[in-house]
C-alpha cells in the first residue's frame, strides 16, 4: 500500500468552479447532506476547507457554523486542516468536503478532526471515488495538472480504515454523481439517470458519515471474595498454643 504522505507541494482548490461541472457537484453534495442535517444537533459545526465553506448547510440544526479555510470569500477563520485552533472536544460536527485528496498528510487531518470533536459528534467526508470514470481518467497525462485529477484519490475502504483506527464508527457510505466531469456544463441525460439508480457504486463522488465513539474505562470489580481457610478464633488459639510450647 502506498503511503498517504505526499512529497508534492500542496495545492488546494479554492472554488468549485475550478472543477468541470463543479457547481453541479456542489449541489449534488448538498442534496446528499440534507437528510443528515436533521440528525445532528449541538452548538458548533466546523466546515474545513474552502470547498466545504461554500456548501449550503442551512438545513443543519447546529447553532453556529464556522468556516475554516485559506482563500475563499466565505472563510471566517484562516487555518490549516491539520492544525486547527480549537481546544480538545469542543466541536459537535465537522464537514470535510473534497479536502483529503489534496492534503499533504490526510491521515493527520483525520486525527486532528478527532481531537477537536466531542464524544458522539459527527464527521462527514466527501471525496472523489477512484473507482469511477473520474478516477480512471487520472491516468490521462493531459489531465494530471487539472482539478480534481491533480489530487490523490483514496479508496473508501482505506479512509474507513483511518476512521476506525482513531476511534470513529462509520454509519453510512454513499456514492453519487455519475459523470466523467470532462465537459464544462452538466446535463443530466437518461443514461446518467440510469447510472444514478443502478450504477451509483461507480459515481464520481462518495460520502462517508462517521461518529466519534469513546468507551468509558470503568474498573470491573469481582462479585466474589476469597473466604479464609480458618476462622479467626481458631487461628488465634492455634498461635497461642504454639507460643506456649516454645
């Protein structure tokens, strides 16, 4: 397995329009997120990355939405995803959209998200599905310097391993947006509708919903106790008799 660390210089997309059909992809992600916003409650939702900051999270019931990024117009706080300026266990939910594939150390980004999240809080990750037409086109030389092919595509199973390793429970996995993303404009044809219904496994994007789990470490006390072999009175009498003989 190749290491997740990258020796290349980090280059993050700052807007969905840098992707072909990026606006359509952002709308598709927002649609997939809507059912989950009804289940998430709390005070602070953290949207990490310029792309995450531009997604519509109006349906989320969390009170405060904090946009953390680098260059986007919607950014409220400039910070790196692997060095978040928040205290431990202070965030109720995190949205990490199409950010891991452009990170130098994506595994550390997941660990940093785990650090700032409260117990039973939600982490939502979206990214490019390598087992799709977009993933196959990454090997085309003329596309390797364009978004999203400029990033590194990780399989869903590998990201799930990272989540399980740091203490997340994966609740849901979805694949959607069946398109090669070669044309600039997105037009949903009958073939794409059929693919969304029956071939969604090969969709260009995936979404993982995970929840931070912490098991309390409580000592288990034994219900049984060892009974002494002799009664205390018998021991005392036996000890006195031995002393008198000496």
